[in-house]
C-alpha cells in the first residue's frame, strides 16, 4: 500500500473494529487476513492536501496512465483489499465463457454471453478519468459501448426507474468473498437517466486489449463522473427496478457512501477532504473537479437537487 493511501482505506474503522469485536464474541474464526493486513489508521490524511504549494494550481493535461499501473493498482475486494495483490490473485480467474443476465422490468429478459454482446455492440474507445473515493486518480483508455444501447434493445418498461448491477457470487474462486464482513455479492445502482447517459459505458477492454481480470473482466461498468466504486466489475446481472436499489458500500457505511456518489470536491468524506487527488504517477496533488470534470455533460441530471444531502 502506498503511504499516502494508508489513511484512506474505504472501509471505515468503526465498522472494522465493531466487526472484529463481534467476531471475537461469537468466536468465529476466519477473519479476513486481507482486512487485517490493510492497516486502517485513525488520522485523516491532511498532509499534502492542505499545503497549497504542493497542490498543482494551474490546469495540467491529462496523460494516459500506463497499462502496467492500471493493471497493478486495483480495488477489487472480491480478491483482496490490498491493491497490489489483486493482479496476482485474479490471474487464473475464469472470465470466459461468461453469461450476463438481463432481468426485471424489461420487455426482453434473458441471458446473453459476453462474447455475443461484444459482437452485437462493437467497442469504441473512451478515455476517462477515474477518481477513487480514496483520493487517487488515473486516466484510462477503455474499450466498450454505451449502456443505453443495450437498455434500448432489451426494452425498458415505463415502471423501471433504476438499474441494479450485481457482481459474481463465487467464494470458491474469489478469496475476498470468504470475509463475512461485507455483503456479497457486490452490487451497485444508477438512476435510469444516469444509466442512459452516453458517458456511461460497459467496458470490455482497455488499451485496445481484452479487459484483464483485475480490472473487471469480462464486462464492467464505467461511470466517469462518479467515484470509482460505482463502476462495478465483472457484472453477472443487470436488473431494471422500480425502487432505488441497495448498494455494496452504502450497506456497509451509509454515512460515508451515498447512492449518488458523484465526485464533488465540496462534499468531504467524513474522514478526509475530497478537494484534491493524487494522480497516480505524479508528485503534486491535483484539484478535484465537480463531477470529475464532466459537469458540462452531466450537471443537468442533478438540476434542483441538493448535492450535499444526495451525496
Ligand atoms: N466488483 C467490484 N467492482 C469494483 C470494486 C470491487 O471491489 N468489486 N471496486 C471499485 C473501486 S473502489 C474502484 S476505485 C474501481 C477500480 O477499478 P480499477 O481497478 O479497474 O482501476 O473499481 C470499482 N469496482
Ligand atoms: Mo475506489
């Protein structure tokens, strides 16, 4: 773990400790080694973030993050909470064949193989900034297709208002799922208009290559104006629903992770500022922009909404 991420693990300390206590009380064995190893500390990281001279103050270009960095610094809790271990742990994870289920309030529910999906929806390149809620960011050239294409083909019913995404439930092959601390499988959700926005994609590749398992093969969501955790990896099910669905991080820590989770420098995380970020590979911190810099395209989705309440 890089030193400046030490204070910023997304798992809140109070839950970590209360869970630990609970495990001790009931005498359960098997507390996730990864969780123990992840070094959660008490001090918020105000270091470089509050030191003006160490924050880049003039606009700087976005340069593609190298492939090797994108594929070796990963949050994928199904494998591990240690970003540097995910690539190795995921190397043999079987992502082909893979079936995606489309369910819920649609005219044409059913199952489709991801290889068929990739033939139906040819991949385009989308270069997006990815801003993790922990305060680091990358620039990633994804290959994929707009989610709205699939949604329009399956025929979303009028009663559908949200889209729920579910990750794999496979503890035999996903070591992180043996930790009962988390509510598995990983789930995420978007309001239907967010899901239908053209910036929202299903990615199947990066840098023109097939997506590696650690980045969410064979198919993952990418919503570039929201914190990275909304971009759920290795999706097995997309469900159209009437009500706002529960989500993995909101279930774990509702005070820290809301349903919307739009990148917003003005709404601090309860344990750290969101005003700046560390672009992986750079020394000075950068300013964080509202909606991760995609405000011109997406701000209208939230017209009239209180972005502090709807965090
Ligand atoms: N299924 C699943 N999807 C996930 C996560 C996860 O733990 N499990 N982590 C999220 C977080 S916190 C981030 S920042 C991004 C990281 O994507 P990357 O490793 O491809 O950069 O994936 C998101 N999608
Ligand atoms: Mo993240």
